[in-house]
C-alpha cells in the first residue's frame, strides 16, 4: 500500500512538473526597467478627453424629458478623470448652428445634416441621411450640464467653419462663432462688443445680447469655455470645405479676430493638414493656441481591406481542386462617373477586373464572383484597387469586407487575410505611426514658426482604431484588440511633450463607444475598460521606461525596426508609481518583471487587467462582461514587482516606493 501511495505521489509530482513546464511554455519573459529618479513631463490636466455629438439626444446619452444624463452613465464615466468633452461632434459640426439649439425646446429650430450617416445606423444613433433635419434637443446648455455631471474639467467646442456657396444656410461664419463665445463667456454687465452681420445677412448683435439670453435661459454665470476649434477636418474634401491651406489659414485668422474680440482669453485650435502646415503656422500661427490632429488606424480591415488609394493585398489559400469561385464582398465610391476597379490575380496572373458599383455611402455591399478552375493545393491570391481618383468634390475608394472560397455545392469557406499574430502586429504598429506623426509636427513647427514653438500645443481631438466603413468590418472597433491599440496610443501621447489633450472618438456613436446605455443598464465597452485601468496614471510625471521582450516576426525584406510584442509607460505621483503594460501577443501570457532604479519598492498596492478569453471579444447587451477588468496578482521580491499579464490584454500596477 505504501508503494502504491509513493507511486501516486510520484505521478502527482510529475503531473505538477509537466503542468508547470506547460505554463512556462505558454508565457514569455518581459523585463521593464523604470528610471525612478527620471522626470518627464507632468500629466496634462485635460489629457483624457471624450467626444459627444448633438444628434439623437447626445448619441443616446441624454434624457431630454428629464433634462439629465441617461441613468447609469454618470457612475461609469465620472471615475475616468475626463478633461474636455468635445461638442457638437466631428463631421456633423460642419452643418451645425448652435443658436438653433438653445432656449425653450418647443422654440428651437431643427438642424440640418449634410453628412450622410445612414449606412452607419447600427446601434440606434447617428441615423440621419444627407439633407435631413433633426431636433436640436441636446444643445449647448445641455452639453454644459453633461460636462458638469460627468465631472469633466470643461468643454471643447468645434465651430462650424465650412462655407457652402450653394447652400449658405448650412455654413458657418466668424460672427456666428463669436456669438457662441459671447453666449458661453460674456458677462451680462460686461463690455458690450459689437459682433455684427455675417456674409449670409444674419445679425449676431452684441456680446451683451447673448449674455442676457444665456441668463434668460437659466444660466446667468458665464460657462468659461476656453478651448475652441475652427471646423472639423476641413482639410478633407469630403467634409464640404474644399479649401487650400492659405484659404483655411485666412479663415482661422478671421475667426480668431472675431472670437478674441469677445473674449481674449479663449484658445483657438486650427485643423492640422500636413500638406498645409506651413500656411497655417506662417499665416495664422499668432492666432492659435493649439493644432488639431486626428489619428485613426490601421485603415485596413481584418476580414478584408480598405483601399483609400491604389494598392493590393496578397494572401495564400488552398484550392479544393476543380471548378470553384472566389467571392468578394465589396463596396465603393465613384468619382467622375467611374466606380472603383477590383483587380484579382491568382499565382501572378490577372484573372478578373471587376467594377464595384455597390455604393458604400448608401450602405450597400454586394458579392462579386470570380470563377476559377485550379488544381488542388496552395495558391497565391492578390487583389487590389487600380483606378484611384480624387477630385475637388469626389473621392473614388474601394472597400473589400471579406473574401471567401465557394465550392460547387455552394458552401463557402472564408479566406483568412490576416493571422491573429499579423492582426495584432498591425495594431501594435499604430502607436509607432502616431509617434512618427508627432515628429513631423514638431519638425514643421521648428521650421515654419520657431518663435511659437513653446506656445503651440497639439490636441488630438479624435483618435481610435479604424478598419472599414461597413458594419461587417467596423464591428472590430468594439473588440478587445482595438482597445489594446487605444491603450498604446495613450501610452505614446502621455510621453509626447506637445500633446496636451486626447479625445477618444466617441462616447457612443456607431461602433465607436466608450460605453453603451443599454436597455438593461449601461455597460462599458472594451475601450471603456482601458480607460478604467488608466485611472492610476491620471496625475504625476512620466518616467523613462525600457522594455525588453520578444519581437513580432518580421516580414521578409522588411527594413523597419523590430516591433516589440509588449509596450509600457510609467508615471510617478509622489510615493506611488503606476506602470501600464500592453501584451499584444494573441496566444501567450507575458511574465513581467518591473525593476526601479534609484527607488525601492515597498509594496504593490494593486493591479488591474483588461482581458477576455479572445482578442475578438466584445461586450454586448447579452454579454456585458465578456471583456472585463480583473485583479492582477502582483508580488514583490528581490526589489522587483512581478506579475503575469494574460495574452491579448493590458494591465496597470501601482507600487509604493521610497528612496
């Protein structure tokens, strides 16, 4: 019996050793060295911003009947240390008249929408079509109430700076923007600045007129809004602007003069178009307080491909042998009466040129078939966009939402265009691109306006993941893998001295969501959970951090530097250091060891991880916690903090330190 017992114990030991080896094989080591005595920049107080739109009751977050935020969202958003909440939107700003959304609701005028959002109406918001109007029930006063209730530090206002010669009633003017500044900031008994009549013949009276109207509407004290953008993405032809850099710089100057006449303390933001930075900085540099930059990536679908310009994608697939069809689920936008051409090649031979006429702007997507007869085995597929054209009013683009192989019996098998590792590598590379763009911005400021280098900051008023504009591809925005890219961008932005503010797009619009109100109660999305784990990095100074870990496999012939699988940032706030870490590996956990130079770790306060069983997981009404925030088990030994960060996850640990 003793012999059997000893044998059982031996087997148990072997099993435990095997389990331990398996666990070790499923993880990889990561060393993070933090220079505890280094001192970067202080975390800007406005850094963690958000976006909301005026349509659909503030993207479904405003209870118009109760005149308050929808139940449950304050509890979720208030802990996020929100800096500025941008209003009245992004693209929808370029047709918005703020004065139609104030005062008694029955007296308000509906605002028009030129920006077609019909194909994006997946979650009950942003449902307007081009030319429709909507009640202005979430207006400026409601927004300032929302800002207050969310505990935000203020509002970032984007004024209508688009001119529509054919429909001037849609466009904005310097006088309209100045009147908004007056309504927001002027005192009832303060200086009475004449604003006057704009090019459309609209009389905007004086600053006291608007201050008195604000008081009449129940807000006698000024709101003290300091940050104002001149238009949204007006460097984009699709935004209805169609202006050159010089024309926009002159427009910024006109707006700034009118707005500063009402309130000299307001900070003016100018849209950053890389091809017109010279014009903005040299002509309007003295008028502005910050440049506006929007960042979206990777701009390539995981199940398909988005082609904004000519390009191709090459993948391998296995043919069944005999006749079959390749099926492309695609849409496009025309220019000059011509639709995008989808060229298909197999084994370096062109087998089809397809005119994709499903209109992406109308939400259309169709199947396009390529009959083939190939021997069984592996083959190479290349598909791409070959006839890109952009005019002053049109932009021809191609959107491939998916590719599948259809056998003779009608059954279909999706062709994997990106492996999980390739997907994560694509997303992990976006923070590197973000960092590179800031180098370009800094170089331009030094070259064109060196005297203003210390004055001009950058506000990233929109950023997020971006794949394609169809529901099929865009659902990935809600997945954990996209949230990890958001984490990586926040890491880079924290370290960029010129970046004062970042606004996640958007609180709840289309698939861009921090949270969703939900019929059974509000819940966080994966990106919302990322913001939750950034709470320990809300205050303090950044520290120099070095990460040593595995790199993603490089493509043959790649000239770029190896891309690490893990990224990290550290912030010190007095005797506390917080370290945020992203593990982009889709399969393996990271065995993380954090060391501090110049400081001694006293204890680990806590650790939190944003994680899920799958990198493709997302939170829904039925499953609001598939992506979740869980405790991280952190130990301190031999002067190091150690923890295991699961695959495809992000985590933050907080440490108490002393010299």
